[in-house]
C-alpha cells in the first residue's frame, strides 16, 4: 500500500490501496481500500471504498458502497447506495439514498434519508426527514418528519410529523406541534422498505402543545389541545381541550394541570 503526500488530485480507476490519503480531490472509480485516514477537500466515490480510519473533507459524494471505520467529519455529504460509518457522522448537510448505518452519533444542520437509516448514538439535527425506515436512539431536532416507519428512544422535536406505513415504536415524543396519522398507500420506492400501510405507532408518552394522533397506541398523552382520530388508542389523556373521534379508544381524561410527569 502507498502513503500519499498532499497532492492536487488522487484518482483510482480500477483497484487501489493506500495507507493514508491526503490530497485536494480523492476520486475513486472502482474498488479502493485505505488503511488509515482520508483527508481531502473533495471525496468522490463511484464503486466500493473501505476506509480504516476517519474521513475529513469539505464534500463527500459516494455512489455505491462506502465503509468508514472511524469518524466522518464533512461539510456536505451525498450518499447513494450502502454506507456504514463506525464512528460519528458530523456534517452540515447529509442527503442519503439507500441504506445508511451510523454506529455513533449523527450531528447535522439538515439530514434527509430516502430508504433506511440507523443511528446507534444520539441524533442531534436541526431538520431531519426520513422517507422509509428510521431506527434511532434518542433524537433532538427542530423539525422531524417521517413518512414510513420509525423505531426510536426519546424524541424531542419542536415539530414532529409522522405518516405511519408500518408498525413503529418510540419511548416518548415531546414537542410544540405533534401530528401522527396513517400514511396513504404508496406503491413507489417507499413500499420497498415498509411492510404495509396499516401499521400502528406504539409510544409510551406523547407530550406537546398541539397534539393530533391517529394510528397510535399510547399510554399517556399530554397536550394543551389534543385531537384523536378513529384509530387512536390512549390509556390516559391530560388535557382541557379534547376532540376525539367517536371510534377512538380513550381510557381516562384528566385535566392538563393534573399531569405531574
């Protein structure tokens, strides 16, 4: 394997292997392995690339298969295919199509995933959008939109919008505006990643200002204004303003001020 000093451009057309890469542009068209780190202004991958260390760049554009054992610290990331990150993904913007797995945390201003995404650590993103299946630990976001299926720990988002296409779970959801509804049938790409269009969102506690829930099975719902659709099943609702469909299942209704959680 070859260790490279910083150069203007390093190109691989076919098969290549390096100890470390330090250059302006790292362009891979084929199959490449880097035992250590990749430091570059631009990283362009078309094919399959394995990096044993970290990736530090201004721009990362990967089409195919990319595996990074360490941290990815990049300003703008475009992913199309299968991506695995063993450390944290620390970016300004990330746009992922396909399957994205992040063992560590995800920190970003904007993140959009079309397909599947799994994050093992904290997700701290200003705007997070998932079209497909999202698996997260805890999530902090200003705006979190899901169209598909979701499995998460504690979700805190000023705005949380979820169109449910398959059975989903979360421990808690909190925010100023929370809306969950059954998603419309989608025969397009989304249908490849979810099993049905009649799933249920099972959640422990939902707490917000304005809360509108359908296709939801919740233990506790707390809100200044709460609307429940026909497919909502809630054990206890804390609110002084409840609009529940006659078909909704509601165990108890208590005053908003009675909530001590």
